């Protein structure tokens, strides 16, 4: 039973990879702090797959975890590059982050 639950949770968390599709389909140019909410689940899903693969001795889960980790790192680098581009010297700082709204 515990093995089935341990395997089911990373499979369910693969749904977070749909967030990448949503970002590609409805691309919003410029930095948005909410993109970090996309990056975090991607990294955690890859770690969950790696841990499940190691705990249950499933080579396919370890392989999947490594591949998902590469995707998570690439997305992290893209969001970090957008953040760095907004912090360039000589560029005026916006009064509020793109996409943020006042209550």
C-alpha cells in the first residue's frame, strides 16, 4: 500500500508540467514574480521522482526524475534571466512588478 501511494504522488505532481504548456501557449513577455510559482513545483516534482525511484528501486523513475530536473533547471534559468534583465544598471526601476496589482 505504501509503495502504491509513494508512486501515485509523483505521478499526480506531473500535472504541474502543464504549467509550462500554459506559459508557452499564453506567453507574457517581461518579468513576472508569479513565474517562480511555476518553477518551484517543477523542481519538487523532479526530486519526488528521483526519491521514488531510489526508494522503490525503479530505474525508470530515476531516469524520469533526471529528465524532469533538466527541464526544471532550464525553466529556472529562463526566469532568472528575465529577473536579471529587469535589474540591469541604468534601467529605471518600475514602480511595481509586471502583473502585480494593488488591492
